[in-house]
C-alpha cells in the first residue's frame, strides 16, 4: 500500500471514529407499561469504529445505502409507488469483523437510533411463543420513527427449513410468517439489517427478500497495516512506535483480535 493511500485510509478512519462517538438523542416510544419487548435493546453509541479499516464493504455501504437514505424526502414521495431506498441488508461473515460496527456507523450517519434484536432470545420451547415474541417486536418497531434495526444472529430465528423439525421447527416457520407479513405491511422509515456468522444456515426465503448482501471478512494485509498505523500514531505516547510495526507484520483472524492486541500492547506499556 503506498503512503498516500495509507494516509487517506487513516484520515477516513479518524473521521469514522469521531462520527461514531456521537449519541442519538431521539427517544423511543415504549410500550404502555414502559418496557421494551423481549429480545430488543437500544444501542446508543458506536464504539471503536477506527478499529475497522476502510474497506470495500464500508465504501459500498456509503455509496449505495447512505447515498439513498440521504434523499429521504424524495423517496417519501415515491413510497406510494412502492419505491423505497434500499432498506433490507444482510451482513455476513465470521465474528469480530465489523458487522455490528457497520450497523452503528450507518445509524450515526443516517441520524437515527439503532435497535438490536437479539434473535436467540426470541426463540422458546413453548408452542406459539416464538411467533408471539416476533410479533411484539415488530409491532413496537412499527411505532418508531426513522430507525435502524439490527437482527443479530438472525440464523437462530430464521433457520433454513431443511434444518427444522418437530414443534420448534413449526414455531420457527410461524415466526417467519409473522415477520414476512409485518414487512409486507411496513410503512415506517426503517433500515433492517440482518447479521449472521452462518449465512448457509439461513432460510432461503429470507435471503430472497434482501436488497443488498455485504460480506465482512478478516482483515487483509493492507487493512492490518492501516489499522496498526492509525493506532500507533494515535497512541504514540504509549509505545506505538514500538508495537505498531510488529502488529502490522502479522496475520489476524479478525479486526476484533487486532484491536485487542492493540489494547494489550498499551496495557503492557503502561504497567511495565
């Protein structure tokens, strides 16, 4: 990677990092009892986005998704014709490579709150309860204004039907039906993001309804160098000049593992 590109990536990482730290002030509408539905949480901040180097995935999200969502007024007029901005995304890839960070960044860029649906907590062994949980989450989300919704570990809820059996399989199938029916009637300005580490376990019907699929893989050599250079510069007073080159010269299984190594280097420098 040449010096100019490296500096450009680091400047972009700084901008993403600063933007990610802003909190969304819009307050959600809660149920009449003041509680959020089971499985739903509110993500208020985007942390450590600079740990994720500028990538083709982020550039594509910026060009396609943000490019459309920043023309919300125009698309609002087109809604009556069934034309909306891209609003159903699939983020897939091994853990620790930026799927959640990218969702946080999108929410911050769009200026909307981020709600996380922890899909595994919606699945129960009680007949009909999984579909009821999905229904309550979707009803709550439909009451919100402009928002980003992250369905985390979506394969646990929307499994491939070839993997389903017994009562739980029938309940999961019913839950998917509730979800599809909700989407078909959806009117709120919502960006849905499905995230999974196991795309091959997902139901084909879900994949067919996705507008855009983005893969988040382990960092390339160039991305490792960019992340290491960024943090060694930001943390130069904590030995960055010592450990930066060492981190850049290694293979990393994920961006998370690389950032954890940065943290370890700083802790070691502080305490030695």
